[in-house]
């Protein structure tokens, strides 16, 4: 079997599971301030499973609300549009891809890591006065290209996992060696296919190379959040490697030891509750 090219991946993106239409609208509007909130809330409400999962997240103790939310419109009123949009995206994306297609690929570990990265990115963003909702979504979706490759090439991707284990390399290095395409490239193609906002797409494409010219601060936050979650082992994945953190990214955050300990603690607390809801 010849190695797939990026063009091959792009040509097969229509074969991937589809997100609900309203979620596609939310993804494309992630950095737009003029979205019609009432219309989107009504559209989401037509999807009962998505609404129920979103409201379980919204009613979790991390938001500390004194009232129990029963509608998407209430969630928007009490939590704000951006936060509610985040929760809808998280509820939709985590239930979108089929599990168990690739031997050796731990779908639950993948989502534990992604949810952890979302939590860590939000915690970091709050400390750095960056948009927490965009950071959360970028953290959640930073490895979405892996799911694209696993779904499109399940048997070859099992070879990626075997290669990583045998050669003690990163997932990205193993993907390039076995498939010829890595998850960052696949994720960038999927971001365009799903009409992610430019801010989100660029942050995902550069999260392994935050030191690159023009990478942007979102890539820095996601890059460090990814390393934090690997370090905390929130995915509980065998043979997990903690990636090397870019010196440029580490310096840019400029957090002291006390701040880092707080980041670790807050990430673990948020992760516990959000992962319970999303992975039921």
C-alpha cells in the first residue's frame, strides 16, 4: 500500500462523521461578535441529546450557579454566549467520532487528553488575559487530526502505534514514518473543511511550533497546555511521552513556580468534572 498524501486525506474528508449543522455554525463563528444568539440557541434546542449534555456541563459546580439551568437560552443568559458555545462544541465533538475502529488506539485516553488540554488552556488563558473560550476550544480540538487519520486509515494507524512503541518516538514522528502524513497536517485540512475560524485554524496548525514566525499566542497556550496534560498524565495512557516544551513558549508565559502549581491544581479540578460529563 502506498503512503497517503495530504491530497488523499483532503479528498476523503467528506467520509468523516458530520457535526450537527448548528455546531458547524458555532465553529465558524468562534471569533465573530455578531452571531444571532437567539437563533443559534433555538437551533441547538432541536437536538435533545446535545442540549442535555450541554446543560449537564453548564450545571456543573465549576460555574457555581445558584440556579439550575434547563434551556440553552438560560445558559447563555447566565454563562454568556461564548462559554455556552464552548460547552455545546465540547458536547458535540466528543460524541461525534466512532470508537474502536483502530486496534491499539485508546479512544477514551484520546478524549481524556483532549479534555485535559482544553482545561489547561483555559486556566492558562485566564492568567494571561487571553480569551478563555477560544483557548478551551483550541485545546479540545488540538489533536483532532489524529481522529481524522484513525477514522480514515484505521489499520495503517495501528502501524503508527506499533512504530511509536518500537522506536520510542513521538506520535507525529511515527505518523510521518508510517503514513507519510501527520495529525497536524490532517487537522489543518479538517479545520478548513469544517470551516473553523482563521484564529482557531492557525492556533491548531502551529501548536507544535509556537516559536515559528507569526504562530500567535493561541498556539503558545495550546502547546504548553498539551505538555502540562502529558506531564499530569490525565489521559492515563501507556507509553505516554511528555513532549519538549518550546523555550520561546515557556518564556512567553512568564509564570513563576507558585503560579505553575496553581495551574496544575486548577487543571486537575476542572478536568475531573468536565471529563465525567463528556465521557459518560
